């Protein structure tokens, strides 16, 4: 089996909470990322999903080198980049680039498109000679589907989708192996989202890129991803290939996420399992003991508070799932007698027995997580190829 181009092992990032102004004393820590392990292979896309505050963007910043980890390793082609600094870090950063969420604020409004795309060459002058930089910039602009003659225009003269293409061109400038996409289409219209996602897939096929694709929109993630990792409160709670996660989810949180996706066909509404989570995510500064999802889980029992479940394959889970009671449940397709699970937020001392789910009449409620546009692309890679 081929070696991963990226290996993340036991990655931890805790942001200290301090008290005092002159004499600061640490009184706690926000556990933004707490023991994450991932592998990324050449030409593969790993989708990372989860509700806001679960640590997705912090994970991206750690991988790209914008934040230093509290502990753990980040191996790029076998080299630990988390321990590098200065010139060594600058050289290693060529292999990992990032596409930001907001295509406008990530571009300097005082610089032309040519200066923005060519800026990496100024930081790494040995990549492209000074005399060839303008030619290379025009090639990159053309590669992402823009007119090279617009090289002297400013960001405000482009649409949102065009600005995101400029950001992609800048990320490609140093010929990276890995691109971290932190919600690259969330600020775009649905039709423009499809264009950008298709562009990313085209570039991946042509250049052999590997992507870490972070998003809230589950349909977009399924469309572009080969494997999916689901994060909750700083940890990965379930991972597997896209068909396993979407068609056979085993972790209750993943099932709740998928249940929250609106049904585009009105005739099928009310014919799926509905899981409505209520209450807020626990504070990452004081996460629950044991399983971090147990305070919102309808399966929670005493062992969930006493023992933290490992991310592993289990008897009723054919792919890794961090749940003591993981089991396959289809929440995507229509069923004859759909079940409704309406769970009120449990306290840290109380848990609802899995044998006594709360039921009620069907409605169109969705959980507080990851709502998405009904018009977003929903085709998988195999279905897209058939089209």
C-alpha cells in the first residue's frame, strides 16, 4: 500500500485561558483539537464535517502551519513539519497550501490579480526566475478558467466565484502536493459552488493533488470526497469512505447530522428517520467526561460517562466509530414508518436509556447543525461520471 502524503498523529491544540492583566495565571484551556489522527493519500480527498466550533478550522490551521500544536505530529512525506521554524518551515510550506473560506477578505484589495498570484514567487524566489514570473502567473490564471488578460485588475472587479478561482491559482503557484480547503464554497451561490467544486476535481485529476476539504454542506462533501471524517468537540467520532458514512452511519452524531439534511422532494418529507438534537454543544473548555456526545445522545448509559470510546471498528460498525453502542442506521432514505427522536439536552448527571426513545409526530424540524441548500450538488463521483 502506498505511503500517505500526510499523516497526523495524536494532534492536540489547547488555547490557554488566563486570569489577570499584569500577572497572568492560566486557569484552564480550550481544547479545540484533542487527539486527532488522519491519513491522506496521493490524489485523495478527505472531507471533514461537523457543526461550528468542533475544531475543523483549527485543524486546518495546524496542518498548514498557521498554529503551533500543543502536542502531536504532522508528517508530510515522512517529515514532521510541526517542529520546523524559519527557513525550514518556509521550504516545507511549499508542499501544503490553503484555499480560504471568504474569497474577498483573503485577497489584498490593494494588489492586482497578477501581484496576488505571483506573491508566492517573491517569497520563494528559487521556484520561478524573476523573468518567468509573469508568464507563470498568466498560466495559473488560465488554468483556473480566468482570462489572463485580466492580470492587472483588482479583486473588487471580479465576482465571488472568480475571486475564489484567484485564491485557487495562488494556492497552486508553488506546485503543492496538498491543498487544505477551509469551506471554500460556503460563501458562494449554489451554481457557483458547483463550478468551483468541478474545478477542484479537474485540477486534482490533472495535477495529482490531495485535498482536505472542510465544509458544512454534506452534499458538497459527498460529491467531492473519497473519505469522510466527522468531528465533534475536537475529536473525530466517525470515519470511512463516503458511501459508508452517508449510507451506513453508525455514530449517533453522524446520524443526527444526516437527519438534519432537508429533503428536496416534498413527497418524501416525513418518510425518513428524524433525529432532532436540542441544546448547545458543551464548552470545549470543560468537555463532558467519557464520550463527549453523551449529553446529547439518546443511547447514553453509565459507561459513556466513565470510559471514552476509541475510534475503532466494532461489532455493529464496519468502519471506525467512537461509540460504545455504534450500529448502522439508515437516516437518508425513505422508510414506511419513520421514527422521530426528539431529544432534549441531557444534563451531565443524567442520560436517556436507548430503549426508551422519545417519539412524537413527524415535522420538518432540523437540528442545530449543518443545514444546507436544497439545490447543492448531490451526485457522488461515480454518478457524476455516468452523467
